[in-house]
C-alpha cells in the first residue's frame, strides 16, 4: 500500500479459507483513505476478488465487483474515499 506521503507497507498473508479472506477485507476497509494505492498480487484463485468484494461491501458498495486480475483500473464510487 502506498499513501500520499509515499510511505509504504507490505503485507504478505496466507489465509486458510474464503471466510478469513472476507474478514480481512472488512478489517482493511476502515483503514483506507483518499489517494491510497493498494496493490494485489497473486495467481488465479488465491482470493483477490473475495478480498476486494468484502472490502467494497464494508465500504457500502452494493453493485457487482469485477475480478482485479483482469483490469488495470476499476472505479467504484464510495462516498467516504
């Protein structure tokens, strides 16, 4: 993750299942702020979409969520960030 002041944080996790991945997304959501960049890296089926979907749901998004594997930038309108 990168913040506007260019500080960096790298987090590498191995989560046991989809529930744990969704819980992490919900926990990360309140930590996001405008201008923050979050990079996701991982092969097909590792849980990137599950994480992003849970994160966006925690922020109030109710629409569909596309897989981050296939897009460079996907815009989701969230009032807080």
